[in-house]
């Protein structure tokens, strides 16, 4: 599983701010059962139990999985996933970047996230809505 999680983390690069925000909201809606395997993967990678995955921990697991990646590649993975700007990947960021959206997303969750961005309840998401939503989300 760690290899699959790492592959998903690697693919997360270039994701827009909107998608990252939406994914972080979706993760907060997840049940423990829905993310159980990813939680185990996070704990295996977070060897110092800090609640964050740093570059050393990420490189250790990359090397154990015999993935052909440089430290620069790993740094990019962290930067792309690091929604909070801490320079490391926290639990929520890891889940957001590695979860299989096709298995996890359903109509109810999608409507809930849409509603958070449709701040004026117009049925559309405008630039003004996005600005307002991002201010609320920090």
C-alpha cells in the first residue's frame, strides 16, 4: 500500500488551489473506515510520530519501495501536497493527496463541497464565491 500511496502522492502535483481545498474538505468528511488503509500508511511513513512526513521520512520510504526518485522529486511532492505551508505533509494533506477519489466521492459529499464554495447559494460558483470561500477556509 505504501507504494500506491506514494504513486498517488506523486500524481498530486499541479493540482489547483481549488481542488486542494476541496480535497481537504472532503477528507474532513471521511469516516475512519474510508481512510483506514491510508491512515496505516501515514503512520508507517511518519516514523518519528510527529504527525508530519518530512523529506527524510519520505526519502526513506521511497528508497524502501525502490522507486527511482531524487530528493528534489520528493521535495516537489511535499510542496505540491503541503496545503498548510508547513514544509511537511500533515495527516489531512496526505489523505487528500493519496485517497482514491473515484471510490470515496459520492453525490452527497460532492454537493456538500459545492455548497461550501457556492457562498451565495446561487447554484453557481463565481470568482466572488471563491474569494469568500477561501477567506473562510484560511
